[in-house]
C-alpha cells in the first residue's frame, strides 16, 4: 500500500469535524457507576491508577466506551466527553476520568498515570522542561520526544479553564500528508529521514550522546499505519545543543508543515470547560494549546490532567464478569453522586 493510500485511511474526509460530531455527553448511568466506587479514602484515585485496566473494568462504563472507542483509532481520531452539567468535585472528576481512561487502554506511568498540566512559572526556553509546565503556546506537536515511546492516545481533562486563552487545537497529519504530497512533494523525503530530538523526559540523562541517539522520522508508515511525530521546538534545540545544522531540506519542510497548521481551516479548536475530557489519537493527530493567562490570586489556576494511554486496540473490549473492581469489593461507603437521584437522572 502506498503512503498516500495509508494516509487516506486516517483523513478527515469532510473537513474538520464539527463539534456536534465529536462531543459526547457522559451518560448518567456511567457517572453513577463510576462514582459508586468513590470511597472518600485519601489517595484512592492514586491507588486505582496503579491497578491494571482489566481489574478496574466496570460493565456499563466499559460498554459505553466500547461504543465509540474505535473512533480513536481511525476516522475523526478524537472525542470530547462532557460532564459539565453534573457539577462534580475535583475528586469525582478524577475518579471518572480514571475509569474512562482505563476503559480505553493501559495508562503509561512515565510521568505518573495522571499529570497535572498547569503553569509552574517555568520557562521552557531557559531549561529543558516540558512546555506543559508553562503558560506558553505549545505549538503543534505530538506527545513524547523519546525515541522508543510514543503514546497511542493522549487524554486531557479540564479541571479549571484559564482566565483567558488556553484553547485546545487539533490537526490531522493524514490531511497534512495529502496536502504536502499535492503541493510540496519535495519536502517528504526530509520528513521521512530520522531527525534528532532533544531529551526532556525527567530522570533521563540529557547528554549530547543521548540527544544524538534520540532520532526518528517526523512521518513514517510502520505496519501500514501513519505515525506522525512532530515537535519543532525540541527538534531545533536538539541540533542547537549538538552544534550541527539541520539536515538538508528539513527547515523548509517544517516551514511547510507550519504553513499548513497556521491555516485555521485545517484546525479543530475548542475551549474546554470544566469537566470536559478530550481523548485523541497521538499517532495521526497533533495538538496545540494557545497561550493562556490565569487570574490573579486567589483565583484558581488553569489545570488540565493529562494521561497517556497504550494498548488501545489490543485491550479486551468486554470485561470479565468474574473480575470485580477492588474499589467496589472493598468495604467502602458506597455513595450517591450529589447531582443524581436513585434513577440516575439529573436533578
Ligand atoms: Fe501535548
């Protein structure tokens, strides 16, 4: 199969998806099932996050996730789940997000299964820290700059929107590839050659040797699948640290990518509200976040919770009936979510 034919499998065929196509309301019965597991015990969500997805599977939640999970692997490649009318606490939202994410696949622990994305007052232009710890515009990118790890799906839950800005943006690399093939075919060779990336994962050695070894293509087609791994900022800093110039044609090729991504007609944009959860394919979609401003103290700061999900296609869809989530089997005080009556309907 030619690269272009492979890319066609993943394209947004009718342009950027409309919000009504990708926004799903989390059913009350799903919220109800998940929140029944909330014990109120300290660190409960942290403990649940360490359990395997199979152990945690809840039948109603898993069944509902199964009804749309395929759209994360092909087609639109993302969903936005809404819980905004349920007025849940932070702890309840984290628990719900935990069960939904684990119904999609296995959570990667590299940064902890949940990683709070907020402005820590840091500056990524002064040290090699993830842009997710700043308030800057992230620029379009795919997550993880590590050669041997690229999450299949990225989850982002909004606990607190910014006072201003901080919109989530998505673009489809399959559409980008078709556009490049049509208008800038000469760029494709540079994008398919291994390209060095900076080493920014906490706990890794950030030596020039490590940066030199940390190289892989921006566009590849392993196993007849499109794999786009773009992060211009960390590509540029890698070559700066190595004090070598970019490979021939790479600068122009990345300019072409950025030209495509600068066109709002190619971009899905959404300002996530509190309780909204975005799950997106990290292999053929890239994402960005606009710069944001937080309100003055003591107003709450923009807080998103990120998770990286793997084994999305291989995880069994149907939970085994014999497996009961520990949170339910443990002697905990099962409780009703505040905004739901016994029937699960909203008050
Ligand atoms: Fe990201």
